[in-house]
C-alpha cells in the first residue's frame, strides 16, 4: 500500500460499468468492491452461487431484474480480492451484446447497490490498493491508446513494471545517501566512520546521471505516445491525395484530375517505421477566387502551422519554380521534405534534395519513409529504448535532477541540512512519478485520460 491508499482505504463503495464498447457481440460488465458478490448474485443466477469454489471460473446463468429474465445466457466470473485486478472482490458478467439487454443488466446492478464507475476508476483502485504503481497504471492507458507496435511494446514493458523499478532503484540509492547524511546530523560530535565526501558526491553524480538518462528518453516517449503530425501540402493536382492513399495502402482520399477538388483537410492515422503518424491531407495551395476553395486553403495553412513535419509535394514533371516551398509564405519553422511526385512521367526532373515518388505504383515511398524516420529520430536506424518516459514523468525527473544538483552544491560547502533537504525534495519528485507521494490532483489528471470501465 502506498501513502495515498492509506488515506483512501477507509470506505469504498462497489462500482460497476461496461468494460466493452456497446454494439459488439459481447457486453462485459465489471463490478468491483466489497459488495460485488452480493450485487452480482442479486442480478445473476446460475446452478451454484457465484462465490462457490472454484473461483475464477466462468459459470453459465441468467441475468434478471424484478420484471423477469433480461439475458438468458450470461457467463459470470468471481475474482476474489486481494489478488484481482483492482485488489478488491471483482465480478464480471459476460452478456450478449446489443442495445437494450446488457444496459438493463447494468441498471439492475446499480439498483442492487452499485455505483456507476468513473472513467479509470477500476485502474485507480488497482493503484490505491497497491496492485500497480502509477507508471503501470499510466501504461494501461498507453496500451489502449497505442497506435503502433513500438508504442505497444513500450506500454507493455512499462505495465510490467520496468520503469517503476528503475525509479525505485534510484529512489533507494537516494535513501541510502540520505541515511548517511542524517546520521552526520544526528551525531555531529562523534567521529564515526563517515563515508568520505567524495563517495557521497559520486553517489549523487550517479543518481543525477540516471535521472538524465531517463529524461533523454522523453522525446521518444512522447513521439510513441502521441505520434507526430505529418502534413501533406503543396499546389493542387500534384498527387497529395494519391500519396496519402499510397501511404495508407488503401483508398481514403478522393483522387480526381480536376485541380482544387480537395476543399477540406482530411486526417488519418498510420504508422511509418513504427512511428505513429497523424497524416493530414490538405487542399492544394494556389491563388483561388472561389470562396470555398479559399477557406480550404486557409485550413491548409492552419494545418501546416500545427505540423511536426511537412511533406511539400510537387509535380516532378512540371518546372519546380512555380511550385516551390517558400518558407516566408508559411508559419512553420520545422522540417520540410520536398517530394517530387509523378516521377513515372518522362519529363520528370526532380529538384535537388527532393524525394522522387510515384503515388500510382509506390515508387520512392521507401526512401520517403527513410527520410521521415531520419527526421523524427535524428538517426537513420532507431532502436527502441527499453523505457521511454512521458511528459509528466519528464517534469518529475527534471525537478529531481535539479534537486540533486542543489544537493551537490550544498555538499561542497558541507551544509548537511541543505543536502538532506535537497535529497528529500528529489525523493518527493521520484515518488510523484511512481505514485508513492503523488497528490490527489496528479491522480485526477492521470485517471481522467482513461475511459469508463477501465
Ligand atoms: P491532389 O490534388 O494533389 O490531391 O492530387 P490527386 O491525388 O487528386 O491527383 C491528381 C491527378 O494526378 C490524378 O489524376 C492522379 O491519378 C494523378 N496522379 C497522382 N499521382 C500520380 C503519379 O505519381 N503519377 C502520375 N502519372 N499521375 C499521378
């Protein structure tokens, strides 16, 4: 149990919610809390009571309310606390999907004394009951939101506790240093066998390095969690929509021979070399008189402003001069890759530095993906890091590193009180990361990212 859980452990009600999205073949309802079995048993009836041994076994029964049977085939499972996901008694009812039946089963559970769960409340309880640390709880949301295999691997390693373990080891190292310094404070007169100052400094250095090493993974962490926005822009009719379709490997955008037909921006999720990418296809940028086209072009410019990378696509078979990317015309300071499309045409003469592609047969896409990968990771062949921290973790780590630097400065002046205070401050920050010392506000922010039933 962590510090917060002790504060919250006083009373818990029993919560219930759908664990599956409505409209599927199955609807799974999750119930967690001290009354889970009692409430579940009021709604579900099978040959034997829900809690009869063996537990963690699916049993067939029916779900009913006062009016009669709501679902004639419901599989129920009882997972007793504390060895359940939430650490509490958990009951799951697997009902037939469909609009009405499962909803009425949930309603019957609420009438039987359950409260409808808040978003993320099951995972929050798992955290409060010490089943997961905060980095693991966050990994549950990362796992659900993962847009690429790399993001999925990262989330799974974090869910397995790798990041939390690293931070706890760091925290333990600081605790040892603090104990040493506190004993100097407690017995200042005695000439005990103190650890030499140089070795304390080495300990602080190691901790600082470990913080910075984790901090260095933040860019990767944010890219894998949030993805990057890649905007396809350029003059009309150069093949932007065709390229979007080629990258996606399916027809999503409408392709026509008539210039100026893409009037609005279109966004699609894809992944390129393991990088989750939000691909935005935009209206062709040119001087336009038509009001609708002009507003489409305005949106294209707005998308460019929000991009991480712009693919400026031109028709490689036409002179570049009339199609060139002019930085002064756009509010964008990030990287721009010039793509010379239609390289299948005889007249194709791509400008220097441009990547020749053919959206019709996929030629050049590999080179384009290589270039995107290089831009994003700043290295040609990126290897997945074992851990990659989020922006929230980054803030904690930066603050911890700052406190460690302050501790080292105080160590030079042998200001032991200050060293101890700075070490405690660093520990508090690491505790915020794993949830050991996280305040309720942080928890609200973390768990508000979750969906209901998780
Ligand atoms: P956008 O207006 O820039 O989105 O361009 P579209 O994707 O709608 O394509 C305009 C026209 O160019 C269509 O007729 C496409 O079939 C054609 N096109 C797109 N890419 C290529 C290409 O690589 N080679 C050739 N030859 N034609 C292409």
